[in-house]
C-alpha cells in the first residue's frame, strides 16, 4: 500500500489544463454536484470558478456547519527545537542559516505547555526540526509524555520516521501527525531540498501511511503554497487526501493551506497565490471533502482570517510563536549557533547582530496575525461560532491501568 | 380519557418528553441551554471528549455547567471511541467524574460517516451491562444486532435513520419497522433526523423516542426549531397511540356508490 504509485499515475498535466481552460458554465456545474471527483475539483479551482466565488463560499459554509456545527477548534504549535540537518531553501531553520538555535529541556517544554494551557489550549502541536542528535526519537516520546500530563491532545510535526519509530510516540499519548509534502512538484522539490534526508520525495510522501500503521488517528497533510503552481499542488493534495480517506479509513484527515511567509535566509516565493485564490481553494476542498478538517494558521493576516473563519475552516491556531521557548522565554540560556552539527557559543556582541530581539531563538517564519487567543475567541463568538478548546480526552488513547 | 401521550420508561425512569437532544454543534453554550429548554427534552447527551472529567471545573471545557442535572438526565456518550476498550474506559471515567451510570454507547471508527461498529459496540455493551451501566447503544438499523443487544440486557436500542448530521431522514425505514416490531426495549431513532417531519414519521412508525442534534443546533433559530421538534414528536406519538387509518391504493369516496342500498 502506497500513495506513490497512485501519485505517479495521476494525470496532473491534463487536469491542470482542464482547470485553466474551464468555462464559467462548467465550473458552476461542478459546484452543484453532490459527489465531487478530482476532475470536478479542477473545475472548482479554475480561473472560471473564481467568478462563482460567492456561491462557492455559501455552499462551503453550509456543508461545514452541517458536518461540524457552529464551532471552531483551537490548537497551538509548540516548537521544541529549531535544530535541523536539512537545507530547505524556503525554511528559516535550514542547517546553513546562521540562526540562534535551541532545543528545549522537558522542564522548559512543560513550562511552555502550561502557559498555553492557561490561555485555553488543550490541543498542542509539537514541532521540531529534523536532527537526530538534538531531536532523538526517545526525546520526542519523552516530550509527548510530558505534554500529555498537561493537555489531553498532542500531535506532532517532526521529521518522518519508520513505523516502528512512531509506535513509542503513539504509546506515549500522541494522537495526530502532521507532515507537509511542501511541494508535490518533483523537480522543484529536488531544487528546494539541497541537503539532508528530506531530499527523498517518496519517503516523505508515504509518511502519513506509516503514521497510520503505527496508530496515529489524526493525519495532517498539505502543500506549502509559493513553490510550485498552486493548482498543481491543490490537485495533488486532493488526490492524496482522497487516497488517505480510502486507505487509512479510521483516521481523521486534515488539510492545511500554508502560504510561504518571510523567514531567515530571505527566500522569495517562486509562485503567487492571491487571497481570493486561497479562499476559493478552501471552499473547493470543503465541497470535495465535506468531512475533512481544514486548518488556518496565523501565517495569514487578521483581516483575511476573520473573513475566512466562517467559510469552511474547522481548526485554527492563535497567538502562535514559531521559535522554541517563544511563549515563556524557556531555554533562553542555552541559545547557540550550530555549525556542522556542533554547538557554537554565541558571544554577547554577536547576539546584537544576529537575532532580531536577540534574546530568543530564531523563529521558523514570521507570523501575520499576532492577536491573542482570547481576542480571536471573542471574534469567533461574534461571528456566531463557539470556540472549542477541548475535543479529545486522554482516555481515548491512554492504555488502561 | 387523558389526551396526554403515555410517558416513556427507560430502566425504571419515567420521561414525559420523547425527544432526546444532543449538545454538539451549537454556536454557544448559552444557545444550547436555551434550545434544550425550548425543546422540552428531559434527556440530554454529552460527548465526554468535550467535557472536563477531572473534576477541576475547567473553564475551557465547561459544557456540563450549562446543563441542569435537576432538569435533565445527562446521558454521557462515548463519541470519539474507536473500539470497545476506549468506550468502556470513557464510560467508567464519566461515572468517576460524578455523571450518571447511563451511557450512550457510540463507537464509530470511520470519522467520515460516523457509522457504528457493530462488533465493538456489542463487546462494549456486554462489559458495561455487567458492570451495572444503563446502556443505550447507537447502532445501524440492523434487526438482528438489535435483538442480540436486547438479549444481553441493554436498556434501549438506538438505530440510525441515516448518517449522523446528514439531515436525510428515515432512510432505514423498512429495517426500523422490523426493529420496532420485535423490540422488547424502547427503540430510539437516532441520527439523520433533519426535519420535524422526520421526527414525526419515526414516532408514527412506533419509535419510542427520537434523538435530534444537528437540525436544531445549526438552525438559524435553534430555540424555535427545538419547539418545532417538540410539537412534531408529540404529534407523531399521539398519532401512533391513536392509530393511523389504513392506507389504500384507490380513493375511498365519502359518498359510496352503494349508499342507496342502505
């Protein structure tokens, strides 16, 4: 079982062509169908489909409310390490970027988690760069266990692993795994990932399936928009989600739609996706997958997020930090640079030149919506939705006594 | 002769309302509280994964604080459980947290259609009945499974009309008819009831109660919709108790052609 062979056989070129040449009538017809195929999805995300955006939004809103109700779930990312052995041109954590790095101790991690819990979060996404020396599998299992003492729901976004390596993490209480393919365009993937294990496109593509086999029950996928043509990425994500729903049938699948944000390394996006296109894509995913979770992060601006909350999104972050220790300053005393896998102490004078605030580790990217979780919850209520913080109980995963 | 519908008795407890209500999907806990009141329900089911079971009154998971246990029987449900072990564990936790020893047993491993797993549901029901729980299992409209569950001592069976949240009504009508005909415990039609007319239809068929959630929670006015369901359930039940007239393929004239012979 693997999505790779299905993916290789996908007629992506012809689907993209159909999308770009679709007319208004075809797009409208696709919108009114009850079972959306990948070919219909191509019509929904077409330039012609954009003419029907208002109607598309209404349909998406109605489907989302029926399936999920008038509720929006909250989660928070908790970065535990920004060490990384990969070089990804678009990522601030790339190993050759001279950034301030740190890996949190378990105590630091719990301090961060308690701060998030005080703000309301009961669902934490543990994020780490990929570095076997600093971020070992045992360390991640320990982190999961420590987080689980504080909140009921723990997901991870970390370097891909083998099934057997995932199992102890599931046993430690993790329920979800998020892995973005970044780009589904093989040539661009090759250009973007110049060093490190992440170069292996197929290994990454099969990660959600391995995670499912190991027992994870929430699988998050997505592309990073800004590297390849967004419609090609969206068609690939839709095919991937469809595959996972059929083959990993007990898992709740979520799709994230991150657009590239400014980060260390000054990489500029290679392609552009407008706000209008992002909204169109969220709604198209909803029509094709009425039951799938759709994630909106603080990468997007406050104004855009407020408009998108009622259109099909089901899971949001708020008040996020993308640097380890960002919520409390935990781990600050251990900040260093890493050169060829070795820790290099940072002198006081260098602090002033390297970092921005120069007291915390460097973030993965800049966030655009820096409002507090409380502020966002107030807006959600004003929009007629209930903010849901707890939607999971540890009893669902923890082994019986 | 009284014009009131007969009360419903489950595990020795009497309910005047035959409308059970779910608590998910409402736009606010205040709206949920008001809609419950408007519906006249006396049995309210709550997903344990949404509630705080630690006893610490978590302000970020405080759904139970909006449901008055003096007014409603709180029926904990095991939604989110994918197998018998998880459901049993949740049910036990609920009791430890001070909730009633009643459980709406929901085990649906497929998060898309939320269809119940008959094998795991049966296993969990066996364990929980033995432990003294009042078990109300959510099942597909499978008459044999309903009988098997009755044999082991469940308090009701809750066959689905159509998938949860689908609003498609009683698509399993023929199977539900058999379940009702053979039932030795109350039959509660659960899931898929999208309109008051669906609720009335289930009651006219002879269901003992219905459970409604999505159709009320996502309505533009959940309170009025709650009242609409209340009336529909009462009307449907009254029609069942009175007995509906037989259906004919042809018209039956009010002035018969043979009247001159009388």
